[in-house]
C-alpha cells in the first residue's frame, strides 16, 4: 500500500512539474531545474527509506512466524508431558 501511495506521489509530482514546464513558453529556468532535481533526490531518499522499512518489516514478520512455531512446539511438548504423567498415575 505504501509503495502504491509513493508511486502515485511521484507520478503526480512529475505530472505537475511537466504541466508547469509545458505551460511556460520561455523554457526552464535554472531554479526550476534545481527544484526538479531536489524533488527527484527527495523521492529517491523516501523510496530508499520505504525499502528499508519493508525489509525491516519482513524480518520482524519472520521472527513472529519463528516464535509462533516455537510456541506450537512447546505446547505439543507440554501436552505430551501431561499425557505421560497422566498415564503413569
């Protein structure tokens, strides 16, 4: 969902800037090019942050799955121990 939102933001930004550039008959000024380059750099920075957070999220989800598996194993061992104790009685 975050990727879609970020891609939409990027496309919207480029569409907006393209409209400004196309609407101006005098060409692009140095300041406009600097703003465009700054926006591109910001988009790349945000995208790298998104990628890092997605990697972190995936690592956390893997840890959760591993811990849930261990919990399931412990529950099975506990039940087996209870059945063993009950069988001895």
